[in-house]
C-alpha cells in the first residue's frame, strides 16, 4: 500500500521547530488579551451550517467545509467564529456586560492558497459584547495594536479604520446609485489597479462618471484626526454624528498609545455581511501582504439567534499572515525548541541518580531530558546540543564520590563542579 506523504493543499505539518514560533505567537496574543481583561473561552470546532447560510450570502458560505453528519444534520467545520460567539451570547441571559472574550483555535475554509492564506489555519478572536460605545471600539483596536507592539512590528503595521454607514451615506449624497454593489467592489480596491477598479464598477451598473467619483471618494485616507474636517465637508448633514464618533475614536486611540499605527481609510469595507458600522483591517505598511486581520462592529448579529439584543465589536487575528510578516522582517523563527537542562548519565550505575535529579528539576517547572537509549558520553552531548539544551548536568561516579556533579553551559562551553545539594538552586 502506497500512502501519499504530503499534507493536503492548504494544510501543513508543523514540526517542533516550526510550532515553537507559532506557540510563542499564541502566547503573546493570550498575554495581551488577558492584560486587557479578556477571558478565554473554547467554542466547538463544528457547527450547524445555518449559522452562516441563513444570513445574507457572503464569501464564507461558498468556502465552508460543509457536510451531512451521520445523524442527517447539515454541519460545517467552523470557517470563522463570530456567529458561534453570537450564538453563545444568546444562550446566556445571566452574563454581566461587558462580556470580553478571546480564544485561539483552528478554522477551515476552502479558498485559494496564497502566502498567509491557508485552508486550515489558526485564528485568534477578540470580542466585547454588551456595549455600543467608542471606548469599547477603541479598546478592541488598542488590543490589536498592542499585539504588534509586543512583537516589535508596529512600525511595519498599519491599522486602517472606516465606518460603513458613513461611506454609504457619502456615496449616496454624491448621487451614487447601486451603493451596495459599489461597496462590494470597494472592498477589493487595494488589490486592483485604477482602471480595473473602475471597470468592475461599470460592470456592476455604475456609469463611468459614477465610477470615477467612487474611486476619488474612497481615496480619502490618512491620520484620523487630521481627516475629520475634510470628512465633514464631504459627508451629508445626517451623518455628521458619525464623524463626531470617528473623532472621538481618534482621541481615544491616542490615549491608548496606538494612534500612530491607525489611519482613517474610506476604502475599508470588510466583506462579511453582518458588520453594521465601524470596520478596520491591519495591513503590512509596505503593501506586500494580504490583510493581517480584520474586524468591526456587528450590533445586530446576536439578535438573529434569539430575542436578546446585544451590541458587539471584535476582530479576528490572523496567525499565518503575521508569520509571513515576521519572515519578511527576518525575524523567523521567533523562538526555537528549547530545553532547560539535559541530565547526562556517564554510566549505567548512576542512571538512577540522574533520573532523580531530572524528576526534581521537572518538579521545579523546568524542561528536562535524559538519556533513553544507553548512548555514549559524546552522543549524549551531541543530542543535548541538538535540542538546544541550555545546561547539561553531568552525573558521574567520580563526582558523586566527592558529593558533587558537573554543570556544563552549552552556550559558552564552560564547566563547573557544584555540590549535589545545590543542583536545584544552580539550574532553576
């Protein structure tokens, strides 16, 4: 029997040396989340298809890994988690607001595989439920920005922010019809050249003049507070309060210390159908990668699953595109496999003593390995080097007779003898 050894397209075998960086990145995201008071949850990885298919059609429904289970239910591997979280919120009437959740887990979408876009992928989700406030919006964006600050990538990342209702009102006030069709094209603007963009608009029923106007209007971008006045001049009177809100958001982001990463960008739309106003995406500021993550406000989604009306804002963090950005910055891997100590048995007669030391060190929380194959002294040292052991504790008969052991620093090569009763103190 011949077995195909390659993983399926868009899925990957992450060996230990690859997973170490991804695990570290997951830990950074978790640390940031918890520093903002987000609580970790663990939703299911399979759901009923209706969570997605019963909403307005969007690209996700075409990309789901959907099938019928043995009980005849139409289910899917979770393609993105927002509807799941909305369902969970609707189930619980006793939760005190604001509810602040985060999690990292695998998702699945059958889409074209490109750099940073896979079919099985890790995604982190942050959400605040129960508050329709600028401060909630600002905290969500600040949490996202802080992740990249912790990774020292803030100079390479641009957070682009818009309000979909504001954009729609501006287009309508300039006589643009078919705004819904126009916004679908605007959502892909950054992937197109000018002529391709305008041609796509014309194909969706806009006149040449209207296509030109949409192109020019959606070019409005820049630091949030610096663009407020030009927005006031461009937008109709009925949405001036939306501009006030955008101004307040800009001020709040300054207080959070992430305003230097943020830009207003009237071309940001986000394709998912459930967004109701604020939308934002993070991009490689040098424009070489797809969006690193995206999010926004979805105030109506929870009510689609029951009587409870709960405003919400959140984002989904993309691990795969962030890994690609780290590679471009020459900072991959972030972290290799690491071992705190390797306990080396010089001979079979001291193996029991060596295992005792290993157990004590593990009880102190250290990552410790020992010989499992009766290897020679040199082979054990070679293995310790291959697993990036920081220290090697050498346990030999002669040293034990002198009530001591030898500790070797694998980075410098230095060796020193220490009393047996100082092993824990010396290595931990």
